[in-house]
C-alpha cells in the first residue's frame, strides 16, 4: 500500500471529551467509520498523541475500551476502526487505512510525530502495514499477531509485543520480539495468562506507558521525572513479582528490558544487576532447558497438525476420525494440558491451535469447497477438543445433513440447541438443513425451542 495522502479543507471532528462516540464517518470516505474517544481534559487548541486501533472483527468499541484508562491517564486520542478485518482479503484494511490516515491528520488535533497503532491478531498485521507504508508511525502495540518479517524488516518502529500464554500465536510473538531485538528496534514482550485475545486493560496501559517513556527518550515530549520514577517502580515490581513466583525467565527478560527502556531517563543499575544474577543462576538454566524441550514439542505438534490437515484436504478418501485423532495426539494433549509449568501451557496452546484450525480455518475451506465428507471429519475432531462449542455442533449437523446422514444430523442439532445455539433465523431458513425439515424429530426440536422461548 502506498502512503495515503492527508486530506485538507475538512471540518474538525466535534465530540464530547470522556465519551465513546461511535460511527464517526471519515471525511474522505464516509463508508469508513470509527469509534472516537477524546480524553478527559481534552482541549482542541493543543496537539495530542493519537492511537489508531485495529480489531480483526471491527469491534471498535470493545477495542477502544481497553485503552480508555490509558487515554485519560496519558492524554491520548483513540481512533478505533469499524472496518478492519482478518482471515480474508487485505483490501478492506487497505480501504480503512486510506480513509483513517488523512482523517487523523486533517480532522483531529494530532501531534503528527506521535501517531501510534494497536492491533490484535490480524489487526496487528494492519498496524505493521501502516507503519511500513507511511514510515511515520511512532510505535506499535501488537497483541496475538503473527510474525510477518516483510512488514518489519528495515522498519525501525518500536513494538510492544503481547500474547496470552495459551495463545496459538504465542510463539509468533516471541519470533517478532527476537527479530526486533536482532534488528535493533526498541522492543518489549509481555505475556499474560489467557488464550488468543486482546490484552487486559492494565496491560494496555502498560504498553502506552512504555511508549510514553520512548517519547521522552526521543525528545517527542518533555521528560517527566515523576512519571518516569513511577513507571520504573511499576516495572521493577512486575519483575520482582515474576521472580518471587519462580518465573525466572520472565523476570530476567523484564529486568533486561528495563535497562534499555530507562537508559538516559533513570538509573537502571539495579535492574541490570538483577538480570545478570538471574541469567547466571542454576534455576534459569534449568528453566531454559525445560522451555527449549517444550518449544520443540510445540513445533512438532504444529508440523503434525499441518501434515494431517494436508491429508484431510487431499486424500482420495476422507481418513477415519479415530486415526486422525490419534495422529493429532488429541488425547495426549488434553492430558498434558492439565500439567503444571511449561508442559501444561504448551499443550493447551497446541490444543487451542488445533481447535482454531479445525473449527474455523479448515472448516471454512472445506465448506467453500463443498467437501462435506471431510468437513464432518474436521468438525468431529474439533468437537473432541471443544465439546461445548454450540456452533461447531450446528455446523456438524449441517454437514451431516448434506451427506444424507439425517439421524446423525438431528443428533448434532439437538446437542447444539442444548448448548445454547440460538440462531432461529438459520434454523428456519438454512438450506443445509432442508433434508431434515419433513422429519418429525426435527419438527419436535424446533417446537421445543419455540416453546422454551
């Protein structure tokens, strides 16, 4: 994408401070809208840092709310797109960026050298693309995204990387951080407890605070010694907590990152000494060895998953569910997921990756290809991992009905309804279920659903 031009001669956006304003239309393309948040104490007569937020499903309010406290604390404007998307063509994101970039410059009192981006999952890729295209993004907050070296190579932008410990993109965010370290970008990596999801609000505030520190270092804002001291103590407490909890590798990483972040702003000799002490300890070496083992286990699991998915797509006859479940090691992973330490979270990540692949990505592709025999195998495997996934049971009912397995389809549909599937419009009109509509048991399910409501 070429760097979009700034618009001129348009009216500034008028909005109340301290309130989420939804559905603001871009001047250059009114089809592109966003949620706007002006921080408390906003004054249109001065310039403000701006955070462009990219959610992979266009959930602009949900994403902006994560940064509300940080926006008020540090004085940032939030612009959260309604139109960014993931798992499909890039074109909708290009259209969104072409409208948002001039919008920020022309209609908001943005500090032009302090425009930042934040993105989750595919939204992180959108953030990378904008940074690469404009070379004017001051920093990126990337949560649960993939490693896309073409968008980061030669790009000196600072990146605050975030992932849940059971996020299937956990390893990818580590690769992002390692690449940035090798390239010399300012970088930080933080892991929270959770799956593939946006970070919690406290971590969003931590990321914004880190970017504030970098702005001071780079002369983009005055140094606030009181704020620097406060953020240093917060970082130190976080590192000390990780050390006290026995998370030696995470603690050492935070101490080491602090020495880089606070250079020229605050004496970080305590953090530097703590990093050296931990990195030379027997416990650090033991955990590093254990982590290496489970990283290899995870890589093997991903490679196995890719092989099995390839077979399911391309074999002359759809392979049996039992054999694929064994080859995918589903029972083994479920057993390991309950174990403590690196073993448990690694197995849970592998399961989350399998579930996402089976219940969404591969299922989507097989549906589009009309390969319903393989789709049934795919969905039955996915439901072995996520047994309470109502949409998965509904999709399985549809696939079975397409294959003429009507008894099994009604059984799956019954399970979907038991688990709370509530799309009555689909139940009434979905052509995938047409072969069931004259069956008494199907009619009884719909009647029971109607009476329950």
